[in-house]
C-alpha cells in the first residue's frame, strides 16, 4: 500500500505534463484555412453548394483526421468540424448560404445584427 501512493502521484504528475505539452502543441490560436469563393455566384444554387463543399472540406482538414478506434477523438473532431462550418457560414453572411446550411444541418445560426 505504501508503494502505491508514490506511483499514483508519479502517474498524476506525468499525465499533467502530457496535457500541458498537448496544449502547447496546439497553441492558443485556432487553426484556420482560407476558403476562396470569389469565383462563385452565391445568388444561385450551384454556387452555394460549391461553397458549402469547400467550407466543409476546409473544416475537415483543419480539424484533422483521427483514429477510428478513439471515440473521444472522433467526437472532438466532429464537434470541431461542425463549429468551424457554422463559424464560416456566419462569417460569409450570405442569406443563400445560411439557408442552405440550416436546411442541410437542421441547425440554427446567429447572424450579426447592426
């Protein structure tokens, strides 16, 4: 019993160091990727669909791929992707893209008001 306590403390210390290292690797700034859409007509369906596909692809790249056997990593990656897509749709602030996003995801989005 006496030897179990130091090992437990050592394990806690090492796990806290790995958490700090993981945070330092990520940095404080979220990763971003620029999505160009100047070539798209966002007043028409095909342009909106193309932009949404570009946004979704960029979000998946930024959030990364994970090992399918790690449930928590999969959950975090999906959450990251959903949040990145929502943020991008909000920043583009095009009514047709917002409508498409809402129809596609059954989600709500907050639009900035003046």
